[in-house]
C-alpha cells in the first residue's frame, strides 16, 4: 500500500498523547542549552519515529535524532503499603542546528 510517500503518516491523535510532558529539570535545561536537546516524558510504547513525528508536529521544528531511555519506577513506601512509581520512558530529542523549541510557551 504505497503511494510513493516517503513520509510515514502517523495518527495525529496518538502523536498528541505520545509526549506526556516536557522534562524541565535543571539537568535537562543545561543539556538543552548546550546541545539543542529537549527531553520529554513519553508513553511506554512510544517508538522513536513516532516521537520524532510528534515533536515535529507539535512544535514545528526539525528533529535530527531521538534517543530513548527507560527509567525504572522507584519503589516508594506509602505508610504500610508499598507503592510503585510508573516506569518512565524519556526521549532526548536533538534538534537540527538553528532550530529552537520553546517549551515554556513564551515567544522568544
């Protein structure tokens, strides 16, 4: 079923849900400034091409590469019961040179 499109069509509804939240930690910010890398929490089953498509769709930027890291949820004690934090999948998205992404929502 190819119509000569190179671009894979992703389901935009899914892409909108894919990026759970931007990770705005001090480390993430430092990395972002140095290397033009933005960090997102993403869905557990998010694939790299989907993450790339989601970031490009939602922030209108060009993505150079995506690295994905799974972080195991920490076990926390809540009183008598043991609770688990969810496993977190993080995507480090490298933007192409000259691209800028404003997560804060303010225009530069």
